[in-house]
C-alpha cells in the first residue's frame, strides 16, 4: 500500500499494534477534548461517564495527565469536578452531571445519542458551566496522542478475533458482551486461508 506521508501515523516500537489500533478512534476522540478544554493538566478533577470503548481509554488518559480521582460517593463529588467526558451514546439525563461540575466546569459530549438530550439551562447559568462536543482530532494531534500513549503505556483493552468470528462478535456487541474493543486479526486470518 502506498500513502501520502501527511496521512500516516507512526507507531512507536513499544506500542503494540493490536492494542494501539483502537486509539486511532477511541483514543483521539477522548484525548482531543481533554487537551482542547484544558483538562489535561495535573491536579484537575475529571469524571468519565460511560466506561465502554471510549470511557476506559478516557480514564487512562486522564490518569496519565495527573487527574485527581473522583470520590467514591457521588454526593461527596457534587460541585467538585473541573470537567466530565461523557461517552454515553444513549439518552440520559444531564442535570446530575451538571451538578457534579464546579463553577466554570465543562461537560464534554463525545457520545452520540440517537435522540436529543434535555439540557437544563439554569444550572449552566448558575455556575458559568459549559456543555460542548468533540469528535476527534487532526493528524498532528493524533500523532501526539499516539506518542503520549506509548510514553505512558496506554492501550485499549481488547479482544483479538479472527475474521470468521466477526458475526459472533457483532452478536456479542448487541448483548453488551464485549469488553471493550474487538480487534480483527486479518493477517493471521489470511495466512490461515492460504493454500
């Protein structure tokens, strides 16, 4: 395969390809807003909503940036978070999340629910809080994210599957039985089918 070097991401030698590949999607989706919205500084109190394919990577990046841990009791966390990365792609209430934010806190939406969410305005006004969205990053930021991941040993939690297991994996995905990313091993699948 030949590609323009402007569209190539170099994987450092210590970053495993299978566990690093999901970072090209999930990784940049959460890394970019952490950086852009000023949440990638040590000592920030960061919450992550939804601990699936995006959320588990967001937790790893936040920890590597030096984020403080969320108290075990959510009641104790009310009004204490600098930011929340919301990875949930289902309809869910935002009011409890806004209550967790301190003044000038940021709720960053990276999940994509099919139906509109209700956004209560009064809690935004009372704390100068921000609700924003983010989808990904450019090539330069993606390379920065991959280098950061390699430096801090951040990988996605994966299950490597063969091509003939894809339909079963899709059924498991529908049942929420995948933790957290399935990676198709095409190289070994092709090698096994060659005469």
